[in-house]
C-alpha cells in the first residue's frame, strides 16, 4: 500500500535490510537505447552489465519493445528474459492497478507510464528511463536513474 507522506500523496518505498542487491526496472526507452547502442546507452550500460544488479522490466515495456523492434532484437530480448537476466513484472494484481491509477490521477501520467512506474514503486525498484516527462512527474515518489 502507498504511504501518504510525500507531495502528491505517494511516497518512495524503502527496502529494509543490509546489503540488498540493487534492483532496476528498465523502461522501454532504456531497453531500446541499450539494445540499439543508441546515443546515451553508455549512461546505463555499466548499470545493466553489472552482474550483481537485478534487472526487471514491465510486461508493458516488453509489449512496446516488441511492437517496435525487428526480429533479431525480439529474439535477443526473449533469450535474455528466458535466461533470467531480465525478469518481467506482470500486471496482475488489484494493488498494482490501484497504484497505477493513483499515479495517473496525481501526476497526469499516460496509462502505460503509470503501470510502469507503479511496477517500480510496488517492487522497490529504481526506474531507469530516458523520458524527461516521467522523471519530472514522479521523482518525488520514485527512485529514478
């Protein structure tokens, strides 16, 4: 459940414990930059290629990526997911829908962006995105890279 102690009524969640592995949720644009080695990919390559970092993406990001990529990139993403190098967070709980709806209402996010941000928030993950609008809107409640 979301706490009400931050601007907009939603708060950053904090993971409890010592020595936790860093977890990152890769937004669609981060996947595109990384796979395509497009300008800016260096910014996240060290993060993605560190074996101790756990990588996640949303089912929405997979859908968006597969919709816009070629067969080679699609096969590579499927292989990486199949190997467990990137874990996919499904959208399948009422709490996720409530969290996404709250983010959408409070910050004016588009529905897919709200679902992606909600997945990061609900799972205590840092959102890796190049989307300046998302960064600006949810930085008060979500860790952004």
